[in-house]
């Protein structure tokens, strides 16, 4: 098993989530330069040249970085994983599917391997696959993942098992949130939505503004956006996105939507075009319930600075409840 020595070298125990479509090389560089760990997310359509080009951005600045892949996509073509390994990331996230065939391959360049998990059973399978750390991704998190268990109960379960180190993900957007999960036993945090909306993210500007305008109750967990685009995500992995007119119509009727897309394949072209045009009434804006806490235009360094206030909150809590009094 590879150690997590790179984590001890960070100024802050803060990892930017590997969000395909938001977390590119520029964001990874900005997060790592600010004292956290930036990661780069790659979708199923990524090419080896794209992977190499994105990894080259933080690599050229001599900054540590991580990468994230979907195992179900690697099952079709794992050459992109080899391209990433060649760029020497310190962390590789292998999630959403079976990581077993890829753990040794990912670790061959010296990277630690983690896997996002949303249930205890999924965590056990990842441990059996040999991962170095678990990312406890709760159902309140943005983007794709499971929708069964919230972050805090999942985190406590996994930490209590004590098998491998656990990184907390889902619903974390402030120093208070970081303090809560570190106090519960997480070794670090995996943060998405605040970084997706920050200046260096490759999210389109209208998408960033939509996140800033959203409340914590303005998201929906659903498969419909993948169904409309005919992206073959496994059924157990829906995605949390901001509600819009399309989700209002279809979120509770995914099977009906699948049948409609089969009858009218032009719906897929329309959804793809809506994504290109940032048509927010139709296209998904993947964000978590922490969107309600993301209200200002910030840089990645600003986000890190806010999250790093966890020390103040941990200290204040300890002073408030110092233990037995004489």
C-alpha cells in the first residue's frame, strides 16, 4: 500500500474534487499554489493528449496535483490512465465502478489511489480492491455519485471501521464544515461546489452565476441529464444538479424520459447543444447542496482561505466544552 506522504506536505488538508467540466489544469494549479491539492477530472470522452496537456499545467509549476477517472469509462479504454500516470500525480481517484483492474496500474508511478464511495458495501469493495484511501461522498454532494447516505453518517461508519484513511466529501463549503468532518475523523476534505464556482474553474460564467444564485434546496438528485445525453453511467450513480425547467418536467419520470429519447433521438442533440450554449433551463449545472453557502465571486485562494478557518472553529469548540469542571 502506498502511503499518503504528500498529504503531510500540504499547508491545508483540502483537496479540490476532480470535477470533469470544472476542474482542469488551471484550477488544479491554483488550488495547489494556495496550499491545497488541486485535482483534474476527466470524463469518458477524454483523450490521452487531453490528459497530458491538462496535467502539464500544474506539473510545469512544480506543484503536486491529482487526477480523477470513472472506472466504468476506463473499462472501455484505460489508455488515459496510463497517460496520467506518466505525468506523476500524487493522487489518482478511481471511482464509480470496480477499481480492481486499475489500482496497481495507477500506483505504478508512485501515486496514492483513492476511491469515492457512497455506501458501506461500496467502501468494502474498494478496500478489497486495494485502495489507499476512501473518499466518503455523501448524497448531498454535487455531480455524480450515490444518493443513499449523507456525508456525516457515512463518514462515521467508515472511520469507525478503521480499515483505511477516509477523506470527507459532500456538503462542505466553509471552515465550519471542514472542522466538523475533521473532528469526526476525516484526514482531509474533498470539496467541489465552491471550487466549481471560483474564478479559475473552467465552468462557463453563466454556470458559475447559477451556483452563486442557488439555495441549498435548489438541487435535485437524478439520472435524467445522463439519459437525455445517452451517457452510459451505471444506474446506481445519479447526479446532483441545480433544478431547472427540464428537471421539473422529467426528474420523477426517468423511465418515461428514456422511452421518449428512444423515440426522439434529436432530444440528445438538443441537450448537447444546450450544454454548449449554457442554456440553464435545459442543461445540467452540477452542484451540491452546499451551493446555498457559495454566494460570492472568489478565487481558488479565497476558497482555501475560508476553508482553512477550520482551526479557529475546532479551537472554539474545544474551549467551549473543555471537559470536566471542578
